[in-house]
């Protein structure tokens, strides 16, 4: 599975960005996709995830501001980010995987896309 992210960039506080992640390759085992982020000096953290059935979960810090969605016909997941804050500045990584016993496991990662929010 290969993942290619796009859509990062520089935006002012309060602005919006839309990230995209296109998956290719052997996808039959992929049931979930999601986004994580890593800010300088911090651990990577979950941002949002969506299952094949459309169930979503979000980090508390982005609830109400970010929306994850997917287009199964294009094997693409999106992250719409509104009301961005400087603390959202990070490298955003797309991942794809499956579920086992109710737990998500990632099997593929993108290279990351930089999101910078200026104050």
C-alpha cells in the first residue's frame, strides 16, 4: 500500500486547509484510514480516523474544527481543517490499516505534509 499526501502549507490563524491522502496498491485488507501529526519536540498523536463503514473518531483538541471523510471510489481520505490555531502546526501523516478486536492497526504510512499556522 502506498499513500501520498497533499494539501499542506502555510495559513494564518483562523484559516482553513484541506489535506488529501490517496492510497494505491493492494487495498483489499485496508478498512480504516486516518491522520496523525507530530509537532517539533512532541510525540506523534492521533488527529482523526475513519473506518470503512464511516465511523469516525477525533482527538479532543480538534473536535468541532476538523472533519475527516473518505471517498472509497478514489481510495482517498480527506482532512478538512477549519479554525486553525498555531498549536496545530505539525507534520501531518496519513495512515491506512485495519481493525482487530476493535483496535485499529496501521500497515502503511505516508511521508507527511507540513502544516504551519501563523499567529
